[in-house]
C-alpha cells in the first residue's frame, strides 16, 4: 500500500518559477478568492494536531518550502508530534542555521533538487546558495539529490505546457492503491487531491475547519474515487502519469 502523506505548501507563489511547475495556473486559481499567501505557524500547528501520527508530512507541495520563514519551525513541530517527515527542497530561502536546527531529525528522505544543464530550474548559482547545499549534503540524514538532467518531466496531469500527456480510459487506480490519500495542504487550509492539481480542480475540504477524516469522507473525495471505477465524471486522474489501469 502507498504511504499516506500530506504535502505542505507553505507559500503560494514560488519565486523559482521552474519550467516543470505550473505556478501561473495555481496563482490564477488561488487568487479567485481572498486567501492568505503564506501559511502561519499557528495555522500549521492547528492542522498538524488533527492528523494521525502515521501520516507522513512532506515539506514540498507546490512551492519551495523555505520561502516561508517559519518552515524550520514547522519541520520541528511535525517532528515533535512524531510524524514521519520527508523534504523536497531547492534550499532556496534556507539559511545555514536552519540546517543546524534540523540535522538531528531522521528524515524518511531529504531530497535536494539541484540545478540542471537544460535550465528547467531557476535555482540560483551563487556562492551563498552553494554553501547551504554543501552543508545540507554533509550534515542532513537520509539526503538524496535529483536534477532534471536525469529525471523525466511530468505534465502535471496536462497542466505543464508543451509536455506530452495521455488520457487514460477505463477503470484506473493511483500507483498501487485505488484510494489515494496524498493531499496537498495550502496556506488557506484547503486540501487538494494531490500534487498534480495545480488547477485546484478537486478541493476535498479545509483542514483548519474540518477533521482529517472528514476530508477523506467528503463528497468531492468520494466523487473522485467513484469516478476512477464508474467513469461517471471527468477527473484529473485520467491525465496523470501516476495513474495505472486496473
């Protein structure tokens, strides 16, 4: 069974603006209502306190996590609450002292996204940024690296312009489970279906006001799961590279 995760988007509007991340789509959808652009530490704690301990907290989401100055405190709080933790970061916004504060944590994984030769990323090429990456590589537990030189660019379920995608017909499942619990928590408290939903097509509920279980018993979540096997409604999953046929 797939790991149950909740990805945390600490800010809306990532200044990296990498090619494989449809930021303009997300910002356009998010700003249709009045919502906060930065997640407060207080609201983060409110959400975490509702989440079962077995759920892994992933600091990745739809923007660089450390563009929020409270990110390190968020990581420490999730660790204090005994959640498994994963991090996916470019280290942009991170400070050397942030690494000192979190290096004791036994992360499930700590993935550092490096610059690539094709300029798909907009990660700075400066001595300051290099010193932070070097320190993280030296001191963080269970770190890995990745770059777009070796990774396949996903279409984000058809949301990245110029990247080929296919529509899957028939019954489908998400990776190795038919009922995915891989939500994305936004600064507003809204929980999206997964990390492909940059167009905010499937808002499952709001974790600041709802319980975690209610999020996954919501009408929208049940509609998505039902659509995977009944073909009643068009859903984002049919365009996703993580979808698999039954």
